[in-house]
């Protein structure tokens, strides 16, 4: 009799363990379904922020290239060959778009040599309005900088470029409302001392 009770108890324990094992599989599925949206948000976030970081790096390189070209040229603000815009400014804007195009950035076919910039006092602004989200190049030729008690006139090239990201849309799916934008503007500026 004792042995039969032991066998019954063992069978009950085995049945109970099987039921618990079945419930654990369901719990794993439930846990996975709860954590999956957070994993997707993190994955999309990493991809989007990585893309923004890479674009920001390309913008910095383009701004640096534009500033390098601008400072190497003569201060030609009154050169009649360039139709009111200094040739050095046009060359700087062209260097920026060439750099971005070669880096694989979509510039929407923007060509600064065919665009008249908005001009201010030693400041020229090119706007690529052919894109769905316009981007700008600002070339400033007379930026005073003081370093170690020495004054120098510098050129600053500033880029403002839109970056479309998916993170806001994915967060909108989780939260229910898209409080995040779908486009952010990345800015980059480089400044160099005028050589001439």
C-alpha cells in the first residue's frame, strides 16, 4: 500500500510538473510579446541615431572642405566675373555640394553655380529648395576671431541639413501619438582663418 501511495504521489508530481512546463512556455511567449516592441524601438533608434551621426560627420567634412576652398581664394568681393557673388563663395558652395554628393548624401541635384544666394554683409546663403526638406549653405567671409590676443578675419561655412528618421513613427506606434517629429535638422559649422 505504501508503495502504491508513493507511485500515485510520483504520478501526481509528474503531472503537475508537466502542467507547469506547459504554462512556462506560454509565459515565455507572453514575455517575448511584451518585450518585442521595446526591442524594435531600440533597434530602430540605434539605426536612426547611427545614420544621423554618420550624416553629421559628412556635413562636418563638407563644411570643412567649403571653408578650406573659401580661405584659399582671394578676397574677391568686387569681382565682376562672378555676377555679384564672389567667386570664392561660389567655389566654397560648389565644394560643399560636391563633397556631399561624393559622400552619398542626396543633395537633390542642387547646383550652387546656377543659384543666386541671398546676400548680406559678407554673408551669402544658398538654399536647396528643390528638396522636399530644403537645406542651406551659409558662407560668411568676415568673421572676426581673437586668439591669444591676435585678431584674425575668418571664413565660416555653416550647413543646415534635414534628416528624416523612423524613430518618431515607431514611438508613435507604441505611445499612440507621434509626439516625435519625422525630420530633424542637423547643423555643422567650420571656421578657418582667411589666407589672403
